[in-house]
């Protein structure tokens, strides 16, 4: 009897191998192998697509989009309900194709999840996996292995070329720079995820020891004995009885394609081998080497067409004069952030007035839709005729384009043309906060809960600028009109046209007064000295502005100019602080929260910089993690308007009721910063 069973096993394996020899994929029980995805029945969404040759593209290179591919049916990860998750192993072959050899965005993951619906997930740094609300939620029931090509300090990434083990969030349990350990000498060899090379990943989970191993290697090399990154984590506490397996990927501001060539999976056994001879070919990226035939006939072809080419060049040169773009050698390093003028012209329908979102001294902001990706954008069209300091200005703007946080409006890129500079941002469908605070009707346009949510979001964004990024960034123009609202009314800091970045522990060396009247700290007006604490001062004024529904400089019944901070402080001294809360709320607010914000606004708006809290403390006060320090109105009983007038502040310069005048212009950033 055992001999008969042994014969059947041999016959089964022979049949398996013969089928594998003629097909590019095979599915049997709790295991499968795809050596190509041609005719594969996978669940795809977003930008994910299977090419005719069997290549699975999770993203197609468009900006800020996401794609997913899942095995169509859920798998049983437990023998029965209540038991531990079984051992499993996964192998997949991938390649990341970026338009730029040294930059990519943002990454991809292999994941095990309870469902296939990721419509609420964000692209870019969220990898099409999660969003700012559910990141880290234990109810996600997600195990993922991330291949990350952008360093996000928000998620404490170790670098921009790493593999991480993630549980229910984007903060990796363990992570390691991409590479492998050589079996011969044990030496670690680095690999670049964005090298455009084909690579292989092995993921293994041991149900007995609860150890997770992830290994990376070149395509034609056997799996290294030592894994790249390991973690002990009981997935029985994470995964449900049945779960889906698949991949997610997303792009940011760089043209990148995340490709899968092969995939195998097995429950309780080692994965069946992927037949690398059947793998699809990668699409060409960059220029193709000329063929031998072309090399032979090229001189003849050039001689034949030289006249026609000359005429064509002359005609095209004349045609492109109107759309002439500027580019210098030093800008090449910022290539991923540069848009063509043609794309922006098409996106905004020729910068038509119907697409204008706003206007100011800098120029106009237009809504646009990029022709290829259909991504909604906001294009700020600036006049930038100043020759001096152009390089410094662009360098500053583009470096800020590397900032990535859920409470910042991301700068997607720029375009230079003649005397113009065009900046491209994420489009915020709900516009700027000031439009809701100062609406014409008497009804409150935003309830208190939404206002408080926006305040905390703006505070998180400012904390990131001051303390969490690689450099210190001073925004220098914090105000309600520069806090933009996305579709879910999350507050995002925008308009970095006046921002200044510098290394931690150094002096920003600012000498010019830039910003908006009413938000300027006294030391900034007096000495032109900008620092994170001058941002804190402006944020304090912003807190009062949002809570009171008044502009930072207002007029009383006698037509006299009053600083909002003085008005609130006067009411606090009289014991009527509650009366400063926006009347349009009609009392429908959390009084304790509103008073906390008002007092915090006064604390941040103190005329002496050393008395102001850092944004780290501000966040703790807002979240209730720390009590406000004990202080009374008399501790800061100084007339701010008089204090500012003694230092050169002239309220007659202010334009009412808009208060939109900025000190300095965009070109003022070119020198003396």
C-alpha cells in the first residue's frame, strides 16, 4: 500500500512539472505560481494593468496615483477558527522603472489583508495602503512588506532605499537598507531598488516560532541563506481566518513604474519555483542603443536629410519662441520636479480666467488637470524678472518640494519660462480657511469641531517644518489664507514662497522683513530676524483668528486700529474671555477647548520670543498631553499695537478689510535673505 501511494506521489509531481513546462502559471490547492501574468485572473484596480506579454504594471508612471493587484479568492490562514496562523511563504520578482536613475517615488508592498477595498488609501508616501486617519489602526488587520524608495521622516524611514516589515501601519517594525548577505563570505552587498534591474524577494513566516524573514537578491541568484530583515511577530494577532494576498503601489511627484514579472505562494510549504525563462520582458526606459545597421546607414541618412532638417529646425524655433522655457545646467539635478510649460498650459486650458482660484501681488493661481495623469493641480503663476539670485530662489523652492507631510500642501514641481516662474501644487478642493472664516452671511461656515481639527492639523504641519525634517524650515507667512483645506477639511499649510530652510543648529541668517502685517513678531519687524519662534508668534495670531472669527488687525466702532491680541487680552482681563469666541458659532462649541486655544494664542503671541512655547509644546497643549502653564493677563499685559508702533510698525500701511499686503515680494528672496 505505501508503495502504491509513493507511485501516485511521483506521478503527481511529474504531472505538475509537465503542466508547468507548457503554461506560465499553475494553481493547486494552497499554492500557486505565476511565471508570467498572461491570462492570469487577478483582481486589479487603480493604475494596475496586465500587459499583453504578461507583465503586471502596478503603476503606469502617472503622478500621485495608486494601483493594486490581488489573488482573486481569499485564502485560509488557519486550519480552523481560533488556531494560530499557519506558516506561509511568498516569492515575487519585480523591477522599479523610474524616469530618473537616482530618484523614484514612492514604493510598493506585498500585503496580506482582510479585504481588497483600498479606495480610501492615499498615494505617494502612503503607498496606496493606508491614509492619515487609519495609519497604525489595529483594526486594519494588515501585514505588509514595503519596498520604499522615498525617505519619509513622518514614518521614521531609515533611508530612501529600504525594505521594511509593517504591521497595520507605515512605521516599520523592522527595516533594512536594500541588499543581501553573500553566502560565500557573509559580506553585505548593497542593492538599489531603483536600479531598473530585475530582483527577487522571498517572504517567509514560521507559524511555530512567529518569525518573519524577508530576503532580497538578484534574479539569477539562489535565495541567500541569511535573510535581509527579520522580526518576531505573532501574525495570529493580526490576520483574520481568511485573508487576501496581493500588492499595492503608488507614485508621487516622480514618473515611476512598479512592475511584477512573477509571483509564487505556498501555505505550510516552500514556494514553487518561478520559471525565469518564461518571465515577460521589461519595457525600455531611456534611450536605446543604435543597431549596427543604423550605425552604417546613419551618415548617409544625415547627408540626405540635412537640408530638410535645417529648414525644420528654423520653423520649430520660430514656433517655440512663444513657449520658450529657461533651463540652466544647475537645474538638471532638480529634473523630477520640473514640468513642461506645454503640460501646464494644457492643464489650465491656456490659463483661462474661469480656472482662476485666487490672485494677489504675486500673480494668479489656476486650477488645472494634468493631461496624462488627470491629476488635479493648482498652478501659481509668478512674475520673476529679477536676474539676481534666481538660482538661490529656485534651489529653495525645489528643496521645499521634498517636504512630505499630511498637513502640508505638497509642492509637486515648477516651470520656468522667460520672466515667469510657475509653481505646481496639490489641488485643495475646499480652498483656503479664510474664505470660511470671513464669509458674508451671518451663519457659521465651520463648526467648532472642524475648526479645532484644522488648528491641530496646521500645528502638526508647522512642527514638522521646525523639528521633524532634515532641515529647519521657517514658513514666514503663517495665516488663515495660507491654511488650505482638502476634501475632508484637513488643515494643510501652503504657500512656501517666503519660506527659508537651514541646517539644524545653525543660524538662518535672515535680514529682510517678509510676511504679512498683523502676523509679524516684534523682533522680525525690528531686526528682520526670522526664526521658528517668529512662526510661533504668527501661529498664535492664527489661533485667535480662527477662534474669534476676526482678522489680526481690526477697527473698533471709532475707526481706531486694534490688534486682535490686545482685544482678546483686554476681554480676559475683564473676565469676559468667552465673549471673544466667534458669535456665528451661536454658543455651539466646546467652551473649554475654545478658551484653551485663546489662552494658547496669547501665550504664542507674547512680544518676547523667549516666552513663547515651541511647536512641540503647542501640540502637547492642544492634545491635552500637558497643561498650559499658569499665567494671568497681567503677565503679558502689554499693548501690542503700541509696542509695534515704537518699532516701526505703521498700521496705516494695512489695507482693510482684506489685510493681504505682504512685506517684501517674491523677488526679495533673491538676495539678503
